[in-house]
């Protein structure tokens, strides 16, 4: 009762401050949500049961009865639900997209199918070679392929949880006590090796670490289980080399298909999109050079702040390059591309001008689809203005019209930024555009401008739907100040060197 009274008093005292209102509403929602904590979410029960049955069919030993299958299904369901709860707690943005969940589920099944196929092939190979040790062929299975793709497509945290769940599932299939630990170590090595992949050769380098650590960990497991002998060292080395080779080979094989089918962005595809010879970037640089230059600066701002707020810097840079590609359709209506003194908007009504400005978001999404850009780039194009107001033309309409216009007609359609990345690019876009209006861009003025822009965006509620924090905003402002101060640096005037003119005599 006391907390309710305090909230009501706070609301009455600060009714004129919109950000206080939002804080109170969030506080009330949190209090209500605390009373509704369920262990299992109803909307995911049936998909998890179906996925558990599919995985259990792959893991089940068909020499055993129905009870063994039922037990496997229950254990797999518990593991999958743990994976889901972890995503809900630490990576909620993945749950908003069914494609992300479908991709993770597909990678789990794909990993197990690959494991089954290679286990059968290596078992036949072991029998043919007369290898007496019955478990040594397991160490050649390329089990890290799933973790490699997950760390490249999603992030390191998701790759670790994927590896943990996969290793425990493998324990249901291969009933060797220490083998799940070996699987987890192998996947962990692969995830660490490709945490910052930037070129295709990095995958080949990662396979070297997989070979080395697989060999060492498999030797350790054989030593612990008492199955170690001199002959096994040779075959372990062969299977470790095979393991590393097939992880990289399968990665090269599966990635292009996954990128195309799920329209995802991997570091390799992002690097290709950075190429200034890309048809879309080249078109932008020719048709809208001002927008192209603006996008380059936004890319520098976003990349500098990405690391400190937990965003992939490479993805931030690429998304910045393409966030305004819609302006290429009508470049002369955007001020950065106008070369003459007369603006195209002077003969248009404020509402029509605002519609042209707003339309660059829709045009950008259409161009992204036409050029097959990844889904995450399309999301950034759609969200980088959120539902913000086209202030200039709204203020112009207020002055010209007797009846005040509706704000909705002058706002972008949204949605608001759903991720830290989208919020970061929204801030970088607004700050870069505003910084160009400064007559004398001193460090103090740049700092004040950044602070003002960030506060305006925050108070307008544009950051309400993403997980960005106040600490993140402080770090972003620091990085933006550093980059913009460097861009708008002062230079000393160089004096002209006065030289005596030599008189050239006439020739007779």
C-alpha cells in the first residue's frame, strides 16, 4: 500500500514530465509481471515437444524399447527449454523473430545428422583398418560445425549455450562418461577461434586449433578411461586432422546456403557488402554523393561506439553504409545532395515535403530486397528513424496553417529501434546530421550538441523498445565526441610565401 501511494504522489508532482510518466508506467508493469512468473511459456510448449521428438529420433538407440525413447525425449525437452529460457533472459531480440529460432533449431538437427553420418562412416573405416579400440573413431566426428556457424551468425554467448546443450544431447547418444566434456571443449575451441572472424582464411586457421586441442583432449580422455596405448596415438592424430578438415569444409559448404535461405548476415557476407564497388553503394555515391559521405561518417561513429555497448562493430559499420540507400530514388530532395541555392521543397506544401522525406525509408527497404541484403540490414533501414517527427516541416506547417496539423502525419511509420544496433545507428545518424549545422564546431559545442540530440531522442520515447541502458548512452556520447572532434579539427592557417618575381629580359 505504501509503494502505491508513493507512486501516485510522484505521478501528481511530475505530471508535466513525460519521461517520469514512462518510468512510473514501467514500474507498475514490472510489479504486475512479478506476480506472473511461469516456468514454462505456453506458446513454446508444442514447438519444443515437436523438436524434442525429432532430436530423440536421431539420438535413440533402436535396440532399446519405448521407455528409453520416452526418457530421451524428456531429457531433450528439458535441455531445449533451458536453451529457450537463456535466450529469453539474455538475448530476447532473437525470440522476436521466428527465423532466428528456426535457424537455431535447424542447426541443432543438422549438427546431429552430420554427427550420425560421420559416425557411421568412421565406424566402417575403423573396422576396415582393424582398430581394436571401440571408441576412438568418435573423435573424428566434426561436432563443432554447429558452434562455428552459431558464433558467426549470432554471437559468442549463444554459441556457448548451443555447445553446452549439444554436448549433453550427445551424451544421450554416445554413452561414454567423459565424451560430453570432450564435445563441449571442441565446440568451445571452435567458438573462441572464430569469435572475430573477418576473412575466409580465419576458418582455415580455426581448424588448426580444433585439430590441436581435439588431439590433446582426446588423449587425455583415453588416459583417464584407461584405453590409452601407443597405437591409438597414431589413429587419434588421423581422426583429429579429419575432424578439423571437415569442420572447415562443411562450414564453407553450409554457410552460403544458410545465408541465402534465411537471409542472414555472417562476417564473410558483411565484408563483401563493405566493398565500395558493390552496385548499390556505387549507385549511391554517383546519384547522392552527399548521402554517401554522410553514411561513411555515420559508419565511423557507429563502429567506434559498437564495441563498448556489446554490438558487432563490423555489422554496425555495414548497416550504417546502407541505412539511407532509399534517398537514391529522389536525392535532390535531401539537403546534403542539394547544390543550388533554391530548394526543391520551396514550391511544395509541408505535408507533401514530409511525405517525400519519410518515403526514403520505404524506398530503402524495397532496394534492400531488390539487392538481396540481409534481413538485419532491412530492419535497420526500417527502424533508424523510429517514429520520430519530421520537425522542420511540422514547424513550417504550424506557421502556415490556421488549423494545427496532426503530428501523426509528420512522423515516420516506425517501428522504433528494437535492438541496440538500431538505436546506435539512429543516434549516429541524428548526431552527424546536426553536427554539420555548427558554425564553429569546438569540442565544447560538439559535446553539448551530442548531449542535446541524445536527450531529445530519449525523451521522445524512441529508445523504449530496445535494451539500451543509460550507461550505454553515456559510453556512446563519449565515443561520438572523440570521433566528431577529430573530424572537425582545427587547422592553422598556412601563410603564403612571398617570392620576388624575376624579370625576364627581352631577346633581340
